C-alpha cells in the first residue's frame, strides 16, 4: 500500500511542512506499521501459505474498499477526477506495474532473509532513477550519478556476502524493483498532472491494483490455493488492517513533516527492519554485508539530500 504514499510524498510534504514537526506518536506509528506489515506478510507466507499475490491482493482490495466506503459516508474527501483526465489505459498500466512490484516483492519473503531483502531494496532508487532518466522524465546530475554507482556497489558487496542466497528469491526481488521503476515512469507520464493526494491515489488506484493482484494470483497460484493449508481468516484480516493503518500513518506523517524529515525517517525505518531481522528473527548477516549495506545507506542518504537540494552548491541553489 505504501506505493500510493510514495506517489505523492515529496509534493505533499513540501505543501504541509509549515504545519510543524511530527508528534512522537505519529512517528512511532509510522515506524511500526511498515515493518509490521512486512513481517506479517513474511509470517503468513512462511507458514506454508505460499500465495504472495493473493495475500497482497486482499490487502490492496481492502484498502480500496475501505477508502471508497469512507468517501461514500463522507468521512473522507477525494479530488474529483473526470474520466478524460484519468482514462482506463494509463490507470491499467500503473495498476499492473504496481501489482507486479508488490506481488513479486512479497514473494521474495518466502525464500530470502529479511535483512538481505532490505539490502537489495537499497538499489530500488537507482533503478527508478535510471528509468526516469532513460524516458526523459528526470535529468541525472554528476553527483547523483556518482551516488547511484556507490549505492549499486554497496548492494553488490552486500549480495556477495550473503551466505544463504536463493536465486529465485533474488529474481523476484529484482523483478519487483524493475516493476516499481515502471510504475514510477508510468505515473510521471500519465498521472503527475492530477496532483493526487494520498487518499486520492488510494481511492482511484487501489481497487484496480487489487484486481490485478488477484488476477495474477488466479493465473499463477490457482492450484496452490486449492491445496494449501489456509491461515486463519483473522490473520488475513489483521494483515489487511495493517495495510490500511499504513496508509493512515503515511497520511498523518505527510501532514506533519518535511520532505527531508520523511526521507530520514524512511531510512531509519529500513535500518530498524534489518536490526529486527538480525536480533529478533535470528537471521544471519555477515560482516561483508554490514559494510556493503552501510555504504549503500550512506550513499542513499546523500542522494536524498541532493535530490531535495540540501547538498546543492551555492551556485545551483541561487539559480
């Protein structure tokens, strides 16, 4: 569900930064919901219910259903968008790419360790940035290019140090990253001018993305769903509620922080997941992986600062 938050994060943060710093409660909620959803997905998938697209699909469908119900009851208001401005074609492209990113990303949890997945995720900004640059959406400056190379190098070192690498898990994770890049490119080309906020994106995009995920599950997981031992319905409901709570926490964060603070909190949250995987889940991490991830994390922090203009030269800042 967080892909819809990422769609509008930088713009909304810039618009609402003047509202003051986030409260401790809001930051704590945001820090917990994302990792909790990841770990909940992992627990369901590793319990023997290896249907990642189905699990993701019901969560996304629940987000879309609750959002539309709240709008119908007047609890939420969304930006009215005509069919001419939001045609079926672009929505379908974004929904398919989003579904592939979410489903493949969850599939990686079946075979890969949580810390290693987080380390691989460090290259996602590199792939997204490359996709945006190749399609002419964004220009890459020399500092950004250097930092993306450093991120890639750090991730390669971390991958080299992984003792329990499963090829199919890496394939799923890399596929998720490329699908995320495709989603970003499609969003920039087709939907950027709509100025969608968090709940607008959930209202218009979550339902078709949920349909795509469930459709992919029907194609690829149909036999599994007939023979797998299903988890408790309450666990699936809890997982869906976590996805909805993640959107709520994203919305609250966007209303109370700046782009810089949001980026730093996201970095801290990803680091928290790695620490949890090592010390709580008892998943092994080598010294080489720690070094590689530290390099990627530092480079990603600098890349975020460059993109936000905090590390621009005095000449560039004045332009």
